C-alpha cells in the first residue's frame, strides 16, 4: 500500500491520492450546483422582482399548455393565480389540488408553482 500511495504520503501524516485531489473544492461546487438546481431559472427570475402584470406563464411550473388552460378559465395573469393562492391561505395541499383540477398540472408542476408563489410572498408580502 505504501508503494501505491508513495512513502511521503504516510511520512507527512496526510493521505494524498492524486485521484482525490481537489475533492473538497469539487464537492463545494457540486453542492452549489445542487442548490441552483433545486429551483429553475424561471423560478429565480420570478421571485427576483415584483409581480406587476406578468403573464400566468411566467410562474414556475406553468408552461405554454397549462398557461393556456389557466387563461381559458380566467387566470390570465400571475397575480390572479396569486389571488387564488391567498384565498386558499397558502395551503400547499389545497393549492396543488386546485391547480391539478383547474389545468391538469402534474405533481412537479404544481410543486414548482406553489414554491414559486410561496417564495415570492415571503419576499414581497
């Protein structure tokens, strides 16, 4: 084993394996990437500024198809969906069920939209 790792590795009191060099830095970068991956760029853009007149499709989890279905049911702006979110008292289960029933959102889409609105409220209300 000493021959594989090199005598100096043991004499210095450190385990030095070139294959693991930089692991601490790489691990930190991977963790940072995971944090960024937990929310989409669409989510981060939405919660970064006041809602204003943003269309419903600007909400995380709401794409073109769901956006069209929501618009057909009168939810044309993000603030109208926010209103329903608030009427449902920011309750995750109720909001996600409402979104599924209203436009057919799947579990990920409804979770993303809920998280987006919750974080926006935390920042601006």
